[in-house]
């Protein structure tokens, strides 16, 4: 989960989906991404996010959506990108009866200990590449740990 669901979280979602598909465990995972805010609902990911994924042979048809109450009741994990997302999600989860999702920073799984995945929106291609690399490292470690 990220603030607008057009840069970081769709990259993480697409990376994780490819990982579980490559490992042939996609039937064990329900993977999605969402936004804390409702700014970009219905929009495709940022063109730079799409081109970054494409450079790594990954396609996504994701459309931005806002996180829902049901997400907190359905998903085992809600992994987010930075401290403000974490705060917002924890606040939202407190209003949900029977919240089963474990809410964590995706970066807590990074073997290189980069806790925060910075928003590349105001950056350049290189910043999107950094996000991609962080997502790959974190998603791999998360998948290994939760097998």
C-alpha cells in the first residue's frame, strides 16, 4: 500500500505476482495493491512505473484503488511503503472489526535494511529503478519467510 497507488505499490504488486508465478505458488497467494488516499482511483500506474516494469519483462493491468475495510478482514498481510502509510493504515484498521491483516513496512524484509521505500513520483527513472530493486529484495525475503 502507498499513498496514491500509482508508483510504489503497483511495482511491488507486479514484482510479487511475478515471483509467486515463477515459483509456481501463485494459487496460494491473493495479491493486490491499494492506496491510502482516493486521489488516483481508477488510474493506471505512472508511465515511468510501467516502463520500469516493462524493462524487467513485467506487465501489469492494475488500476489504482483505495484500501477498503474488507482488505483488513481479507488479507493476511498489508505491506506498506513508509511511516505515514503505516500510521494511516493502523488508524484505519482500528476502525475495523475483526481486522486480521498484519500491517507492516515492506522494507522490514529488506536484507539491505532500507526500511523506507521512498516515493519516486517527483524523481526520475533512476528513482523508479531503486524502488523496483527494493521491491524485488523485500518481496523475495518476504516470500521466503512466509512459506
